[in-house]
C-alpha cells in the first residue's frame, strides 16, 4: 500500500503511526508504506478476575501481520497466556497452548493443546477461562462466536464435563 499525506504533517508522528516514510520536500507530500492509519495498533485481551465473573480488558500491541487469521491467532494466544504476572486472575492450566486459529465467517475456530483438560479446579475456573477467551475473540471486528477443539479433535466437553464445547461459544454462553 502506498499512501500520500501532506508533508506539513509532522514526519515523526507519521512514522510512528504509519510505518516507514519517504519524504519529498519539493512536491510537498510524503509517500507512506505500510498499513492503513485506521487499523488498530493493539487488541483488547480479556482476563477474568479471581472472583470468576469480572472481566478486565488490557491492550496488547499487534505485530506486523494484520490479516484476520493472524490477529485472531495472536489474540487467542494472549488470552490463553493470561495477564502479566502478579495480577490475580483465573488462568488456563499451565502448559496450555493455542495450536491454531482459523476464521470462517463470524466464527473463530481455536485449537488448544491437551493441557487445557489438565485442570482440576472445576466448573468455576473452566467457565472463567473460556469466558475470557470468548470475550477476547468476539471483541474482534466481525467475530461473534468461538469454536473450540482440543489437539485437533472436536470434544463435547473437557474431562471435567462442566462446559459444553460441541457448539460454538458466544458471549451469551456465559
């Protein structure tokens, strides 16, 4: 993408917001290579507080890939990783990883590692973990539901049997 902006705009501001800038003083414009200025630089990732019901968003900076699948994968990875250390929150079981994420229409299909079923905390934690994942992914433009698989397999529930995963999850699931 090449975008022209007036050179009178502050060059460092343009560089910070839009990427590498090539200036041309004689013609009074700059050529900007990179993403659109309207694209967000971060994504809201939710975590559930230790009370199990309160959701708290925090913004995580996006990398250079901005296609829907890459952003969905990155958001899912951040939601599963949880908030920074020291924040009292419900977290996915240690070792849980996002193996893949695909976008099909308004649904994100997330494949989690088998470690997601290792938790013994019960329905309280299970619901809180997936609530954070679903709210994170449904905050992305055009996404309204999340389908979860474990190690490439569709599962009806996790081993604890508390949360039904055979249908896509929505915000109304919680």
